C-alpha cells in the first residue's frame, strides 16, 4: 500500500549527527505519499526526536535545512508541516519535468548502453494493461522507478540534479493519480512504446513520446485533481 505516514528509523552514531538526521528525515518525507488525501503532514518535534533517537538540536538543524529546500514549513506557534505545493506550482513542476525527462530520453539514445536501456524492461514487462488492476501498488512503484531511470540514463548531471529537486512532489502526484481514470493501463502502453524508441535509438520519437506521456499527467492534474 502507499504510505501516508512517515517511516522513521533510529539514527546511528556515525558522521555528523545533523547530516544523518537530515538525510534520514528527507528520505522519510520522499518515501511518503505527501499528496494522499489522508497524509499526516504535521510533524511533532518531540516525537521525531524520540523515534530518531537524537536530541532536538540536530533535528532542528535538519528541519531548518529542509525548510530552506521547501520540503517543510515551520510556522511559529503553530508547528512544523511537510510542505505540499499548490496546484499551479504542481502544474509548473510537471511541465518542467516533461522538458527534463524528454531531453533525458533523447540523450539516452546517444549515450546509454544497450544493457542500460534493457534494464527498463523489468519495470515494464512485468505488467500488462489487462492485468494491472491486480498489481496497482507494485505498478505504482515501477512507474516511479521507470521515470527516474530515464533521467539517470541521460548521464547529464545537471538534468539529474534539477530533476531531483522536483522529484518528491512529482512522485507524490504520480502516486496519487496512477489509480485514477484508467491511467495505469494507458501508462503501460506508453512505457512499452518509449522503451522501443530508446532501443532503436530513435531520438526524435523517444523525446516526443516521453514529453507527451508526462504532459498527459499534467492534463489529468489540471482537469481532475483538487489540491489545497
């Protein structure tokens, strides 16, 4: 099932405690479905300190850094909240992601090895459009991994870094919407076509298919998704 709550694990005493706390909390937020309608967005500093097994000083330093990155909001006298974007911001993020991933696909046709491209098959071939309903949560994870893999195949560090800055929010929206309006079945068909274009080194087609695929998500969010 998708996770609408933070998965917190104790921090080990290695390297900088603040750095470890930051990494662990960021990972927990990134792994959470923050756009689930029942997502628990308020963070309890005392509870986090106990669950991580650290004092509040490194935790507060980590939270301050996450606030600078836009992943949490610290509201004086009200509390700390995982930050969700507005609908307008999400639409902009998806548009930028479409540009990044489509360019990544073009670059992948030029620089990725046959073996690297073949590595996309397990994320696609394990699912069929007729049987995906019985494996929706598994497909949701595979869908996220598929898009992240294409970004990585570009071997362009700047594309990767910019995409990483959008990843938490774009992933959250993908997780929320993959169950809606028959999107999973249509997504599988698109993914198979994208892999075929990559394998045949058809840069124009791969770029176009990835861009159109992501813009379908944008259209769906614009038409059907209500966000605070």
